C-alpha cells in the first residue's frame, strides 16, 4: 500500500524521472516546509490552520528530502489512530511500525520502483544511480536490495 501511495503522489504532480522534487511535492499538497536548525537530524510536522507544516533540521537536499518524505507519510496517516493502521506484532509496537512505514514511504517516494528498475537495467553503478536520484549510495543499495535487484552482497 505504501508503494502505491507514493506512486499516486508522484503521478499527481507528474514526476516521471528522478530526482523527485520532494519540497515541491509537499507544496503541491499545500504543506509548508521550513528549515529549523534546532531539530538537528530530526524532522517534525504540525497542523497549520487547514494545512500542515513540516520542519527539517538538515538543509542538505539529501537529508531534507528524506525527512520531508518521512513526515509526508506521517501527515497522510494523521487522521487515523496508529493502532488502527499499524497493529502491534510480537516484536514491534504500533509507534515503531508507523516509523518504519514512514521510512519505507520515503524510499518509495524518492526512489520509485519503476524508475529504479529502469535505471538499474541501463547498467549504471550504484553511486551513479544515487547521484541521479539525489540519495546516498547506501540508500540506493538498500532500495535495490528491497526491490530484489541485487543480492545481499552487491556484485555487478
């Protein structure tokens, strides 16, 4: 479902190739984004009248995009009780599951599966892909593993 949500948002704003302009996507949803040094590496979201506001601590594009994408998922889920969406499982409470869903959403949004698969099939190396998608090489490798395009031990 998370992958579908991210795909729908990308389609709404007409994003068909990387990098995903995450702040512009937030603006399209009438969500204001602002840098707040006091946050450090964290982000936050809060209602702002009829809309929302997202704060991010690290202004570098890579960190900002990941934080804003994470917060977007939390906003999308805000109208639901976390216990409704993220039932507890033996090893994970609803709050932790919610956090993991937001992290996965951020990956799906910034590295949409079809875009990653097409880029990977062109034969690019991970660091080149990471630069193209405006993510870290570690994030790209993790996404490639998630999509089962590479094994646990990377070899090309």
